[in-house]
C-alpha cells in the first residue's frame, strides 16, 4: 500500500523530509490507522538529528481513524484512536498493534490525543513508582517539558504536594499554572530545592548535576525515577548521603520496556484520554502546524524554543 512518511535524510541539512514509502500488509494483531495528528518528542528528534540511519521512519505518537481493523479484534473501522509505535508514526497511515491503541472519547480531539502517548505514559509510569501519593512530596525536574507537564498534573491529581524545578524565574508562572504547589528556581537544584526537601518521589529527566543533587534529597524510603539525561549523562553524587537516607532507591525508566513488561499502552492511554474528556487533565500544546513544517518545528524543539508539546496535523 502506498504511503507518505517523514524519514531521515542524512544528506539534507534539515534531516527530516517527507517521502513516498510502502506500507506492508498488517500482521494478525495490527490495524491500519489513517493518521490525523502526531506530536514531537525530544528523544525521537534527538535520534533523528544525531545518530539515526538514513531512511529511518521517525515517529512514536499518533492519533487518527481506524481504516482497517486488526484481524485479531480491537477497535473497529471508523473508530477515533490514539496510539504509539516504535517508529513510523509520522506517516499518512500507520500499522499499530491493538495493545498499543485506545479508542478516544468524543470530547477529546486528535491534537490533544496525540500529546498523550510518550509524554503522558512516561509521567504515569514514573509516578506509579511512588505508590500512593496522597499527601506525599513529589519533585519534578525538567518541569517545562512534555513529560514534566503531565507529571505535575497527574501528581497533583493524585493528591501529592508538587514541587517543580525550573532553571529561570520567568518559567515559574507556567508550572504553577500547570498545577505545581511550589517552584524551585535555579540551575543548582541542591540550593534551589533545599527549602522543600526531602521528597518521597523525584521524577528526573535532566541527569547530570541535577540528578546528583536529587539523589541526596530523598526522604527515607523515597525513590528517584530517572528517565532522561537532557543535561548530562555523567553523574557524580554523594553515595553516603544517598544510602544513609535509608531504603532510598534509584529507578531507571524506559517507557517501551514498561509497556512490554508491566502494562500495555492501551490501558494507560484509555485512562489518560478519559481524564482529558472529564476535564481533569489538560494537554498543553505550544505549537500546532501542518506536517509540511516538520523540519522547522523539530529544530525549534531541539533549541528549546517552546515549553510543553508541539503537534503536527496531516493533510
């Protein structure tokens, strides 16, 4: 089946181009979805610009309409759905297994839905490592990103006291609007977070010195979930301060591993979409554009020119 997809072209300065591709026949458990909107994630964009092979079909998040259902069952023709795949979501049509797709409530639009898979599910799985969060203290680093946004909202919804860490004072109003009770401001988390520590749960996507400081700010039995290294992959920390806290732990989270071993994406996506439909969770979209502008928007994401999420609409 003929298709059109965004692929990596290493010979082009913009790296991302739209090209005709071939959509293979779906497996027994796969459906064909006509894609209406996709969202951009820093991880996939970083791969595309840094080390992806020529011809790699980029894309994790999508929302659209089922064009051909899976033979094994699941959503039906015409159902509006949200889902995620390991690659190739930025296409006119995508093959997706039923366990990676959820049917959308009528109240949730395609653009809203497209922001949910990677950012929403990552935040959801990270917060679950903290157990019951009612009345507990949660720190979110990298708080102005897509995962940070959903982590703040979901932690607040869970009854936690939420502290957001941001680098600059002008970012405070934004994370408070998203639901942060308090804001730690400054590059140095050890200093900025001191008035709010200790924390029962820390969700870190920054790494480097921020993660080093976070590991010394846990409460007894607390957990730090690391899911990214946007600042630095190398971390030097005070091991004595970490282990003398007592039962503190560091958890490394890779979303695709969580979805394979713990819970399929369809379950979490249905939960998140339901929260959006009920007005309890708000997707924050900073940029919406046609997918013809994919290279420019991807570069803006790399340059941190906007907070929250960017969504591309397909023609």
